[in-house]
């Protein structure tokens, strides 16, 4: 939880300084990222679950890595669902949030 608070603080500060967003703009970006990750990530997990139900051997396909750390040595469908959900949909949500905040005039220059 401490790491999330620190990361959120740094991300909000970065959005304020580098992107010129107001507090409302930062809130909009955060809500947009959250909404996008939860909606599309949820759909990705549903599709992944249906795929496993239709084709159970899908659970046995893994990419083996030389990293001898739990959940990093064998990369399966769960790992890729999380990466797609968090990274890809998170970046998409970030870009949409920034675009919407600028369109709504939630930047320091607009004030």
C-alpha cells in the first residue's frame, strides 16, 4: 500500500508539472485509466476463461524463462492476461484521459 501511495503521488506530481493538469485533470486521468483497465481487462479475462473452457490444454502452454523466480520462470495465460490488462489497457486509458482532460480545459494554461 505504501508503494501505491508513493507511486500515485509521484504520478500525480508528474501529471501536474509535465502535462500541466489541474487537480480535476489528474482526477479525470486516474478515473479514465481505472475505468479502461477494469472494463477491458475484465473482458480480456472473460475471453481468456472462455478460451480455457473451450480448449483446456491452453493452461499447459507456457514460455519458460531462465529467471528462477516464482511466476517469472514459467509465463502462461495468466501472466499475459495481466500484462494485457494492466500495461496495454493502462497506457490506452492514460492517453484517452490526457486527451479528454485537455479537451475539457483541465490544464493550468486553460485557467
